[in-house]
């Protein structure tokens, strides 16, 4: 038990060091990106640094598998060079038994990532998008999917607009809303116009409405009498197709605790929920995937340093880790497209990775 605590302490120390180093590098790169992105807005350093801090939890969540495999590699390479693994085997404890503490810690960190880090990432990602839209356009542009359909809010110098759509479709080229209702507000906050259209397609900085009808909401004017109909109508917007696709296409802005209710509401409204279902399963399987990363790192580095080839072993471990990460993302895409079952897309890659690395470890230990 004392030896397990020793391995656990060494593992946590290197985990903290690698987290700090990677986060520092990522934040420096992201800070430079924020300076470039908001160059026209002339933001202060504090505002730019605040945006960078809001992106930090998402970066940590994304790099957790890499951090886990690097921590394992550094730990066991150090133990091998100091001959501590040899001593461990000499007292009758197998190399696989020495993995107990790192594996338990990886599972615990994975559980924390799902239960705590995921909601933090959702909150900070949403706050970052709101702040970015406020700095660019003077007000946040909100997007949300509910059981009643798709809701958007865009702001600008001419006031706010609330957009409701009963459905949407989008591809690489355009985003199209179906069954659209737009309620426009003036700068003073009062409604000035209601627009209903069969569809709205985002074209550059404009919405192109098809079969639209516009009612003026002005005091002393009959809305129906003064309503106008248009076969095609263009309305300016501050939203972009990338922003809409990013928001609709990923579930990073939704906490894992809210995903089941969101999936249920979207299904009742007739929207596709494949992306959200797969994302939920991938998040729930994260502890297993982090365990797989520990096993990958250990499979190539739990060997005595005198045998040589440590650099090649480290390179092979990192390459296999990236390969498994690519496999998980590929399975996620297949699940989102309906090519494979949702549960298989989320759980098969980490389970397969664990079985593969356990086979490598058993072969290395027992021949």
C-alpha cells in the first residue's frame, strides 16, 4: 500500500507539472489569437486575457488524454532510469500491479472531468461566446435549441432581433432556417416589426427570406392593413454561418447534466439528436479513455533503461496515443452520421484501446 501511495504521489506531481506547462503554452498561443481576432475592436489587455482565461477550461478538457499519456511516460521512464521498477519486481510485485495507482488516479481524474470540468467548460464556453459577440457587435447573439424549435438573438446598432425557427438545415455552404418568425426591436427596446417567412438562408451578412410577410408594430398604425408581402427579402444580421454551425453542431455549450433533457426536448420537436447522443456517450466513456492512455504510456516505457531504445519507445507510445485519439474521433463522426450505433461510437474505442494495451503489457511482462 505504501508503494502504491508513492506511485500515486509521483503520478500526481508530474500530472500537475505537465498540466501547468501545457496550459501556459496553450494560453500564450490563444492570447495571440485573441489579439489578432479582436484587433479592430481595440480591446484592453485585461479584456483579451479574460477571453483567454475563459478558453482555458475547454483547452484543458481537450488535452486531458495527451496530458495523461505524457504523465505516464515521464513517470515510468523516471522509475526505469532510477531502477525503481527493478526493485519493485525484486520484492515480488509485477509491473502490471505497479499500474494500480496510476490507473485508479486516471479513473478518478476522468470522473472529475465528467462531473465537474464538463459543466465548467459549458459555462465558460457560453460566456466566451457572449463576450465575443458583445465586443464585436455591442450585444450578445444567443442561440439555443429547445423543444419549441431554434431561437436566435442578434444585436446591432439598430437594435435587437429575436428569431424563432421551427427547423433548420445546414451544410458547408449555407445555413437555412425553416418556418421563421422574426421580432425586431428598436434601439429604445420597443418592438417595431414582426416578420414571418417560409425559410431564411444566411447569405454573407444578410438573411435572405423567402415568401415573407412583414407587419409594422408602430403606435397608431394597423399592422394587418399596412403589412407587406415579399417573395424574397434581405435583412442584415450580425450572425455568421460558422457561429451557427458551431453552436448547433456541438454540445460543448451544454452541461452533461443537461444533455439528457436537451436530447428529449429536441426529439419531441423533431430535431436530429444524433450529435448530442454521441457526445453524451463519449463524455461518459471518458474515464475509460484516460485509463487507456495510461496503459498506452506504460506499455512502451515499463522497461529497464539499460535495454536502450527509450526514445523510440516514447515515440511509439505517443504515436499510438494519437492513433487511438483519432480512432475515437472517427468513431464519433460515424456515430453522428448514423453509420454505427451511438453506444458503439462512444464506448468501443476506449474498450478496444484498453484490451489492446493490456495485451501488450501481458506480453511484455510474461512473454
